């Protein structure tokens, strides 16, 4: 029913594929408009203005990058240690 479509990104002007699978997903979610930006431009727009802070991981001592300013006395975790904690 769906076929891949080639669209042009309104941000960068590059062509990108709106796959049949993505079209089906959009239809299931009730979205009626096609995407206007390619994935890299959507990601850049989503992350614009977002500040990433670094701290020391409380579990392994490595670098932890978090979207909030670490405060004294509160533990922060790197993504690997955080994922391990959520598995438990």
C-alpha cells in the first residue's frame, strides 16, 4: 500500500527518503502531514539550545554527560551505569 517517497528537506534542501514503514507509522499515529525535514535536521532542531553538562559518574568514576547541572551531594551516572541500574 505504501511506497518509499523522496522528499526535499525544507531546512537544508537535501533529498531524503520517507520510507513505506515510516508512512505506515505516521498513519497509525494519525499524522496527516509528511515530514518536512530530514533526520539530521530534525535531530539538530530537537537538540538546539540544549545544554549538556559533564560530571563524574558515581558508579565507575568515568565522565557522565547529563542534561541538567549536577549539584553537590547528588549522584550522576554515565549512560552505561545508568542503563545497568535500570536493568536491575
